[in-house]
């Protein structure tokens, strides 16, 4: 029993040689709180390593979140969930358009954490579009916009553009703001902006945020005011959150946005655990493949502070230069276990500092597939570098609970798309379903005509009298640009003589009846006599030329001589 409990606390990573024997080794849960960093070129086995680790956590009853931008590993994990843990799984798949899962990153944020949410969301947008695309004023306005919306009930990210464009909505939101600094920005500073300046200051933000608001897939997930996913509850109860943000299915920007928002929300949920004693904080493991896509500036805070909240990170990507410098410093300054597969020469040169004198640059660039060098955290102390082979992929179980997991997540966390779109359309003030049907307007053709020239009667300009439609006379006003009105070109409604035909008229009496249309003519008709659309025969003006009589030289000479004699 003692041995069983001890093995349950160890996560196995691979096999290594010890005294000429292959020995399976792993890492303890306490040492995992110092995080793990995995780097390696594509196809070397990184994703397989993360999947093997996650399967062991699922089998051991631990709580995990697995964020996969490729989709293959997240999809494969569904096959390894045992039957007794089906109800522990939350499967977030944005590609499931029929049952979008509500995930409102702005819901239920306490006053003490609002600045973290605002800075985190701003950091996500900066990460996606690049720091060079953001100015200080843009960040300043967006930060105050998010802080204001966090105090307004049922706010979502869709409210960002509406707050900037709608004065009525802005007034409602600002009236509910209690933070004096945020309120002063909107009432004293932004309100004094000239319309042109306010438009210029907010246009860039609206353009960027609007790209996601117009995306039906993202809008249906982030635009629901009441979240169905409680990250704090998932962490405290040791549930399984599998996030399939496949870039190939939902797009790269959408994948990065949703993944980064989830990482930010997990960070906030972990920090909120300060309200319970540390011994009662259940370990939770966050797996992030290709983590550089989701690592914002606040990611460094997760690495430095997550340990005390029992949030352990397992990060993987392909090469070091994918990380921004602040994130890279945070990774190598806080990570306890470093695992490297084969990498390029530039990365090998950097990693040599961590593995020398055990392994050099030439060793790292020549590693085989599924073979690694690693420095393992053992009882709080980093070990010397050693080589190892990864475990073989776990075979797929005979019985898969995939369909049951998807059905359970749809029923408990998803909402039918029609309901979601109607709620968003009602919030936006539109009576139509957003993104489902386009507004169809009845086409009413207008008959245009050229009115006859008015008779001037040799009167001075501006004093001419002309008859109006009702037969009365009216004095011609002097021509001025502001006097011109489109009504002068519009016929009165009661003038039936010139009334425009309605759609009903076209329907009842079409211009060309089907029976009047000629049948399709074959190509041979080009050589026959032409026929018009009324099937009347048209006289052929191009009669065949009569054969010409051949004339020789002697006859031609004789004809010319006779002509000359007659002329004389």
C-alpha cells in the first residue's frame, strides 16, 4: 500500500541507463511545482511526451488543463479518459459551431483583480498584433475601457467597440463606474475630446477588436455574458479541461486569442486561491504546447508566483527565439526541469550553458528522435544533465469514451447556436440573428423620367412662376445650393399615371411569358434563313451570287475596242 501511494505521486518521463541497466525514472509532484520546459525541433517527440504525461495525470485522478494549438493531442486524450472520469472532463472545442461554450473573461472579477484582468487583456491584444502596432494612447484608452466594462453587469469583450461608438451605452456604463480614476477619465478627459479627435483615437482599437467581434466563432464564445466554465472550480475539484484550439480549423489569430485568454483566466483563478490555506490547495497542471503563442508579458508573473498557488506549468515549443526576451528570462529563471530534444545550432549554443560540462553544443544538435538531454528537479535540487529515451506512446484502449465526453460537455457547458446568436443580436439592438440571416428588403423599382423644360416667360431670374403638379402656380425661388431638394424629382403618390410598377405587378404579369421565349437554336441555324423572336420569317437579303462568266484576254480586248468605236 505504501509503495502504491508513492508511485501514484510520481510522473514517469522515460528510461535512462543506470549501472548498465535501463531504469524508468520520473518526477515527484512537489518538484513539478517548479515547472517544466521542453524544447525541440518539429517531429522529435515533444507533443508525444506531453501527451504521455497528461494521460498519467488523468489516470491518477489529477486536475489538468491541456491547451493544444494543433488539435491532435487534445483529440487523442479523449480516448484515454476512464469511464469514472467522464463527468470530470470539460472539452472546449471552438470548432463545434452548433454548441458554443460560454467563456466570458470579464465575468466575476473582484475589485482587487480588475487591474490584472485589464493589463492581461491588453497584453493579449498587443501579443497578437505586435507591440509596434500599439501606441501609448491606444493602450491607455483600451485599459480604461476594460476597467469601466468590468464594473458594468453582464459585460463582455463585445462591449469594447460599443462603448467607444455609442454615447448612450457609454453613459450607462460610466454611470455604474465606482473607481474615481476610471470615472474621471470618461467624464473629464474623454468627454472633452473633439469628435474628430475621439474618432481618430479610438479607430485603431475598434479596427483591431472588431476583427474578432465580426468572427462568428469567437463572438459566440466570448460574447455570452454568463460563463459555463468555472476555472476556479475546475482547479479546486481536480477536473480535466481539454482545449482544442487547432489553428488549422479556427485560424491562427482565433487560436492565439482564445488560448491567451484561457492562460490569463487560469492565472487569475490560481491567484484567487489565496483565500484558502496552502495545504488545502489542490495541485493543478497546465500543459501548453507551442506556448509562445499564448505567452504575454504577464506570463512571467505566472512562472514566478504560480508555485505558491499549486499551479504547475509544462511548456513546450520548437526553438528559443520564439520567446520574447522578458518571457525567456522568466522561463530560464524560474523553471526547475529543462528537457531538450534535438535543436538547431543557435539554440544548442544557448543550451550549452545549462548542460556543460556534461553535454556540449555538438551533442545537442545530434540527438536522435525520442532521445533527450535533461536536468531534472529532484527533491528541490536540479540534477546534473543526463540522457534518456522517452516512453513509448501508450496504446489506445479498447473502449473509448470519446462520444460520451463530447455529449456530456455539449449538454452541460454548451448552448445551441441559435439561442446564443439571438441573445447577442438582442444585446446589440438588432432584431435579427447576428451572423445567421441577412436583412432582406423588398425591391421597389422607381420609374424615372425627364420633365419638360419650364417656361420662363421672359421674367427675371428668381421671379418666374411655374405650375406645380396640382395645377397651381408657385413662385420660383432664387437658385441656391441649399434650396435644392430631391423632392423636385419625385412624383406625387396619387399620380397613378406615372406610378411605378410594384413587385406584385411583375409577379402577376411578367414582361416575357415563358411560352413566348424561342427554343434554343442549334448551330445549323446560322446557315439557314434567320428567324426573329416572334418566329416570323425574315427575308434573306444576302442572296447567293450567280456564277460569273469566265472572260479570256482576246474577248476582253474585243470588248474594249467596241467601246472605243462607239465613243468615237
